[in-house]
């Protein structure tokens, strides 16, 4: 089982669970797109990317296998990460 989580106010929030990593990434990308649509910066340049997370990664929760991130490069502190945790 793979869980999709994000940080909000310093707390890790569970957003959902899926049986396969592909389905979990698909759900996380959906959440990333919702984040863009709800952002005050929706009309600005943004990037959504997926990356594999290694075992020694220290910026992600333990057990994270992938990260889906949204980033507005022209806006300070405007990123949101969704982690896929096994």
C-alpha cells in the first residue's frame, strides 16, 4: 500500500492510499493540479514534476519512494510537495 502525504502547518497530512505506486503517483499529480488551480498564482509560470526519492534523502518522510512537486519559479516560497510513502 502506498500513501500520499503532504506537509501543512508543520504536520504531515494523509491525503489517500493506493495499492500501486503508479496509482499513487496519479493521485498525487491530481492533488498537484488542484493546488495550481486554487493558487492565487494560477496564471503564472509553474512546473509540476515527479522524482524518485533515494534512501538517503533527508528532506522527505521516512519510507518515501517518490515526490510530486509543484513550483512557481517566479514566486518566493510557492512550492508544494506530495510524497508517496510505502
